[in-house]
């Protein structure tokens, strides 16, 4: 268990360092620069380092660590509770940035800045974790360094199924996020952490359960076994399609029209006649009423059939 204790200490160190970065950035930068750049960079750095270490524990501990996936899933839940409490509004997820852009909560320049900061933060997280592993503080890290050059793709099923899994995870993650748009932080954070833990437990045998394009790019795109286009289909188009399908379910789903901003994550502002109607001017979230989930499966299936056929045609040509 000594190796596990070192990993837990690493998690605390990363969260503490990112929190210091946030506080310093708040004091030194303008609110706009902080929200678009520093906050997203710190959140992405924190998320990437934590997920890389957790992934290493999951892959190696099963046969050399003396503990099972239940310990890793417990750590995952606790880490996402900490992330939700400490991120200070950062998303560290390109699909959420896209969602904010569609809701007119963020303009094009701010969205591009957030995406850039997320990419830089994920890259920094990957570099910091690699440096930390090179110190070989535990036998887990020694084994990880030995097999690092032989890392294989996290896609363990057909491309169509893998994209469907990532898209479905993204769909339900955003659905829960919007369901909880009016909830207090005390309830929203553990509920989202439980959702991520459940989705990860369900999807990790098939795709590694990223449903975050930036995190997947930093974590698994360099591994052999799948082409770049395969990764793009599964880890970029999949989550984006899941989010888009959330808007295509109609009725009580996302509706173009009445208001331009959602009352989500503590932000309340409306712009008449623009954007997506997620939370009405009355303050009531449409997602608090019954949701036609059965309409999701055909939408996702048709989309992934289309991109799979396009990929097959591209490869054959």
C-alpha cells in the first residue's frame, strides 16, 4: 500500500499547487484573462495529472498492486469531488466550452482562448506526470516506465461501438450537468462525481471512458494500435455528437429560441431571442421535467453509422 500512499500524496500536491496558481492568477490577472486562460489551464493541468496517475494505478495494480478496481473507482469519485469544489468554474472539457458557446455564454474569442488554455494545461499535465514517473518513487512507476513505450490503444471494441460509448457517456454527463443546473454546490458536486464514476465503471472496458476530447488527446492519442483518424472518431466526434444529440431530442431538450443564457453553474442571465433555451426566464430548468431518453439511441446510432461509413470510404480510397 506504500505505492498507493505516494499516489495519494501526489494528488494532494497537484491540487494544492493548482489552487495556489488560481489564487495568484486572480490577483495578478484581469477577470477576463483569469476566467478564459489561467482558470482553464489550472483545471486542465489538475485533471490531466490526476487522470494519468489513476489510469496508471488501474492498469498496473490489477496484477501487481494488491488492490482492485474498487479502490481506483473510490479514488476517482473523491478526486472529482475535489475537482468540482476547487475548479472555480473551469470546465477543463472542450465539449462544455462548446456548450457555453452555443448558449451564448461565451463569444468566439473567449471560447478559442479556453480551448487553447485547456490544450496547454493538458500538455503540461502530461509532461509533469511523466517527470514524476521518471523519479520512480514506487514500483508502480518503475513498471510504468518499462512499459511506457509499449502503450496500446484504449479502444477495445469496434470503432462504431467505441464512438457510441463515448457519445453516450458524454450525453448522460451533460444531461446530469443540466439537470443539476439549479442545485446547490453541495449536492451538485457529489452527484456529478458519482455520475463520472458510474460512467467510467461502465465504459472503461471499451474505450477507457474519457468523454473529454482534450484529456483523451493528451492521454492516449500517442499509443499504438489505432490510427489518428480512429482516435478522432471515438474521442472527439463521439463526445461532440453526444452533446449535439442532447440538443436534438426536441421537446424538453435543448430548444433554439427564447433565451440566450442558462441558469447553470450559478450563472443567471438571459438574452431574449437568442441562443438555446435551457433554463427559462422564469428560472425553471426544462430538464427538471420528464426527459425523452428513448429518443437518444436512434439519434446516436444514426450519427455513428454515418461517420463509420465515411471513415470506411476514406480508408478504402
